[in-house]
C-alpha cells in the first residue's frame, strides 16, 4: 500500500496544469483541507488561479508554506519512458511532469498540515499554504499580485517555499535567499551606411566592442558571506537587417544581472551608465526588474529548519543562495523570513522527471516536524 503523500502526488500529476492552467489542482486541495477544518480564499487574475488555505487564528507564530500547481510542458512525448501525466511508479520511484517541481512538495505540505491539525486541533498561531498557477510563466498574476492582498489579512512570521532545493539527498541543501534578477536592453546607436563606404557610416558593433569587453570583466560588487559576486551575462546581441551590404545603424544587446543584496537596481544602473559614458556611446537603456534579492537572517527559523532536516534524515543541511529566482522574492519584502526546502532537483524540467517515494515521505515528515517546532514551542 502506497503512502498517502504518494496518492495525493499522483492525483496532482495526473492533472495537466501547464502554466497558467491550474487544471483543478487547487479545488482538489481546498476541498481536502476543508474537510480538516481549514479555511480558504481564492483569487483569479486573468487566467491564473491563486489560493491561500489556512488553519488557526490564535496568537502565536504563523508559518506559510508556498508552492505552485503549474508545471512546464513535457516536450517530446516520445522521449518519455511513460506518459508524463500517468504518475507511473517503478522500483520505488514516482515519474511524471511536476513530481519534483513541485507537486511532490505540495502533496507533502498538505499531508503535513493535515496531520498537524489532526494531532493539535487547538494549536496556537497559524499554518497555511499559498498556491499559484503562475510560477513557471511570467509570474505576473501569481504570488506577485496575490501576496499583497493577503499580507494585511494574514501576517506571517515564516515562509517555507517547496522549490526543489535538494541535491543528492533530501535536505542536504536549503536556500536561505536568492539573488535578484534585473534585465536590461542596451541600444547602441551608430550610423547606417554601405559596406563599401565605411567613411560615411559608424558601425555600432565596433563602437561598442571595448565597452562590451569591459562589462564582461567588470566587478559589480564582491558579494558577501552568503552570496557570490553579481553576475552580468549577455543573452542576445543583434545588429543589421540580414543583408550583407549594409553597415548596421544600431546594435541591440539584451543582458541580465543576477545580483547580491550588496547591490541594488539603482547601483547597477549607475555602474552600467558609467561604462557606456566612459566609452562615449550614444545609447538607450530599458530596464526590467524581475525580482529583488532576498536573504533570510532569522536564526530561529534557520535553526528550526536545520533541526527538522537532521531529525528526519540525519543530514546537516548546507545553507546557500544558489539557483534561479522563485516566488519567495514576492514574499520576503513583506518582512517574512523566507527559505526554500524541497525535493531533489536533478530531473526538474527534464524528460522522465522523477522522485523517490521515500524522498517525498521524508519531505512530509520534515515539514510536519518543522510545523511542530515553530508552533508548539
């Protein structure tokens, strides 16, 4: 007989919840937890579903789990050993799109909350689960828009995001923050002309070459004890119209900063502007902040998570800030201590995404132990 966390994970995996379609995942969980005395509030923005499900309104610590029900598309179905929506189990491993990112985490959170409330129905404080169907997409109508509506009604002290943080064994890595993500489009102005008459033109590729080289080696900051130095990477570069006899009049560069809290959007904008001005380049800049960095410094929360992991797995987790962005970036600005702990990330977004059954059971037990540590002590 399979553990209940696996049965629930299967039900979620079998729903084709490709961003932004929730495909019925949230109603399933709302109804399930509602049967255990939980309350819920649902908001739909555009095509995106968001829900907060909670139990408890007494004074005391408040913990919110954060997850998403949407998944990335499976890609080439022929490359999968089994249908990505079949939730196939083989040799103690559960296969399916989203099992690691992050329907397995969501199932573990739900089971942990159920068991806690079953054991301690009159607990102090609050335990909650926030879900969105817009994490894998542009993340505009998900937690970014939903959290401000909930923050005043439901103040929380702690947030644990179920993103797949683990590397080799469950709990070996816990994210205590994430770098910020800042996009920029740089338009370098030249003068268009015929390739046979370069004296009548100004090639923006050559004009920008030294500045681009400087950007690549520039030390934007030195990072800190938990964050590496800020990284600047060019993702696209384009000039010309595709013909071979015209010198382009403009060079367009799209780039991204992954930055530590020691920098800010303003400081990075100033530094890039300084480089472009130093090379006397005519230019235009368009900035887009995807997410500011966050960093959990709450030692009580960090200790509780570490002890819960050790209690269940015997592993002492490494705290770091690796990986990309997560919805935690929309929670931390509300003054909530935010960290991430979830399944093994080896197969996420890949063909034959999978997770061991034993890992999801461990994850459920870690989450349950954490709720007890925070709300009962």
